[in-house]
């Protein structure tokens, strides 16, 4: 029933948003700015499908196995797997650090998945109003096994406390930063202002490992992709890499913009693979550097 409702909701939401032209001007302005092959209709279909999954099937991610050896597996008719190279990284993530990801694919669904894997995730969310709705989000939606991974962290002291407690602090790092301390960077061959927080944290906690994690939905192409050996339609694969920290092979994390530079290179690769899964195209992503592109 949830599967049927989610499918119907996605189709209706897609039709309504398409008819209203929701964010169409912004998406096309961003696509033209970076010369990207972005399809407004396909991006909207992907987005409404992922929203419907969060609304009606989010609980599936809260049932996923804790042990790495239990993957691949099938839960509620969905197939899940861990990228083989990601397993030692995920093991290290259980000890805390900084976790970067982007508005790419069904990024929200990684929260409960990581928690089920025994990773002490803490993600900063701006509280929503009214307060009762925020309480529902924190206690029912952004909570796994009775533990909420949502926190309202706003100051450097808050961020340091989270790291000191051994948590894995999550940052959605692909936003266009418009604060005075933003760092200059490049994304998709265009100048951008990037979030200075990751490098600020590493300046004060240089031994902190930094990870990038994302979820890929891909067609199963080989036998054994599911527990029964059947070939499922889709497999949700969790990827994780380490990009900075005491054991990393990149430049010193004390260098300005190192983490953001590595993150942007990773994000560029994802966008080039499938630009219709990068939902920051619906935001004024390049506004801080080129606001004029949105006024045409």
C-alpha cells in the first residue's frame, strides 16, 4: 500500500509542479550558466519520487541491518548494498568525524541508514515552525531506534562539542555561502563562495577525519545482487570515501579551502554523471558570484 501511495503521490506532485513551472527559471539559469545538460522535467520527476519515498517509505531505511556482513539485503521489497571500498571507511565513521554530502539523489535517506550501521550521526537542521511540527520531525522522522540525529548547532562552540563527543557531524556542503568569511572556490568551472566551516573545524581539530558519503541507485546487472540471487530492478548502494584527516593522502588540512576543494571535485563528478539528480539546480546556487543570471 505504501508503495502504491508513494507512486501516486510522486506522479501527482510532478504534474502539479510542472504545470506551475516551479523553480523552472532558476533551474534553466543554472544550467545555462554551467553549460550543463540538465532536463527540467527529469530533475522534477527524480525530486518528486524521492520526496514521496521520504514521506511514505522512510521507515524502510530505519530497518536496515547493523552488520556490514548482512549486505546485500532486501528490505520491504527494496535492495540495498554497500560498496566494497566503502566498508572500511564506514567502519572508521563509527568513531566520529566530519561527514560531507550534497543535495544529490535521495540524500536525506542516508541519515537513518548510517544510524542503523552504528554510526553516531549528528546533523544540524534549522528548527521549523510551529514547534509541534519540529518536535515531530526530530522525534519521529529524524530519529532511529529512539535516538534523534537532529541538532540545532549554530556556533563554533556547538560544532566543537559535537566533535569532542565523538559524533559524526554532517554538513550539506554544496550551498552557495554568502557570509563574509566564505572561501573562494570553483565548481563546474565557475567561481563560487564555499562554506568555510569544514576548514575552520580542521584548523582547530586537525586530526579529525573528513568523509564524503552518497547513495547511488543503480540497475542490478549480475546474479547475486539480492539475497535470493534474483536480479532486482534497482539496488541502493551506499558509498563512502575519506578525503581529509590524519591518514589522508591529500594536502594538509590546514591549507585554506582544502576540504571544500576536494568536495567540489567529488560533486563535479556526480553532477557530470547525472546532473538531473543534483537538486541544488533548483537553488540560486551561483548567486553570490553572479546574481545577474537570475534576473534575465
